[in-house]
């Protein structure tokens, strides 16, 4: 009978192909190469119990830290596209407004920068200018200021002249109107009122002649009469007294006794002129057996008008 082999260090190891292979001696101080994992290759992990063999139903990849992420086929593209569309929609809506705001801010910033640079350049140019240049610039500014002041003075003078012209024109117009009124009163085309007298000549014998009426008119004018009327006939510079005693006419208009003279002027002077010896009153009383009554008044109205005579031969001179 064969004796059993003595038990050794490998007596407990199971029999197998590895046990039949001779042991390979390894150098001292070196670890088995096959026991170290390769840093360039990911660690092979066994699939979970619930995963089918081969990973045919799920796709996995290696992530840092050894984590493996799984994705369901067909869902990756759809999720990414929906997310990108949702994020791009508001971005597209905000892009035009943002671009507009950025453009406006850029323009404002550029304008401010340009103004600042221009002011800085001007100041630097003045600081670095020579004394002669500074004197010339000052002279130019002074001359420009003088011209502006002269223009302001000219404008003010023109304005004053316009104001004076308006005042002068208004004064001239008022004076012309006053003169026209005076001429209208004198020639009998305008009514008048004022202090004066009312003289009444009575002729019971119809003896008063044209000369007596003309003398009365001339004496009144010589005493300061400004305007008058006789029996509602206005006396003018061209008035003519015609007719015979008892049938007198002025400018072709008949007048009858008593003859009423309404005269505007100085009452005292005209009354004195009528009563002088050999004047109108003594002549009518003594020669014509008539009477003369004179009443001085502070308010005499001369309202009879005469048409304005149009000249037949006279005409304005050239240049007037």
C-alpha cells in the first residue's frame, strides 16, 4: 500500500488546472502586474441583478468617480430638443429689445466720450498754447463780444425808432384829424358849438340892404368870429349876399326878416364891434328904422352845413 503524501502548504487547495501549473516565481518587491487596475481603462463593473446580460436594453457609460448613468434610448434627443426650444423662445423674444437698449446706451456713451474728449483737448490746447496765441484768442473773443454788443445796440435803436415812428405817426394822424376838423368848421362842412352871441336884426320897413348884411358879416369876422350862420344858411369864405331889400338871398337861398345871426367867437369883442359909432347897429337903427338885439351866450350851436365847393380851375401842384 502506498503511503499518503505529506500535507504541505498546497494540500488544502482544490484541484484544478491552476493547481497543475507550476508556480512562477516573482521578483521580490514587485506587486503582481495583473492585480493592479489599468488607469487608462474604466473599471469593469458587474451589471446589477436587475439588468439583463450584455446591457442590450439600456445604454451606460463611464462617468468620473465610477458612476454610470443610464438613459433610455429614444428619449435623449427629444428631451434635449424640447429643452433647447423652450430656452430659445424667450431668448429670441428678448434679443431685439436687448439689442436696442445696448445700441442706445452705446450711442450715449460715445457722445459723452466725444464731448469729454473735445473739452479736454480744448483745455489742453489752451494750456499748451503760447502767450501770443492766448493774446490773439482773447482779442478775437473781445472783438466778437463788441460786435454782438453793437448788434444788440442797433436792434434796440431800431426798436426805439419804430416805437417813436408809431408815436409820431399817431401824433401826426391826430394833428391831421384836428386840422381837418378846424378846416371843416371854417369852411362850413362840419357843425360847431361854443361861446358866442346871437344877433337879431329886425327890418319892419324892408329897408335893410345887401350892404348892411355884408357889413355885419365883415365886422363879425374882424372881431374874431370863427363861424356863423344866418337863418339856417351857413356862411363860408365864398358866400355871396344878393337881392334887393325885403328879398335878400345868401348863396341863392332866400332869407327873411328878422335876420338871425348865430356866431361862435368872443362874445364881448363881437358885441363891441357891432355897437361902435357908425357901425352895424347905429346904421340899422338910424338909417333903416330897424332894431338890433345882441345876446351873448356861452353855448351857441351852429349846425347849418354847406356843400364843399369843388374847384373848377385849380388842381394840386406836381409833387404834392
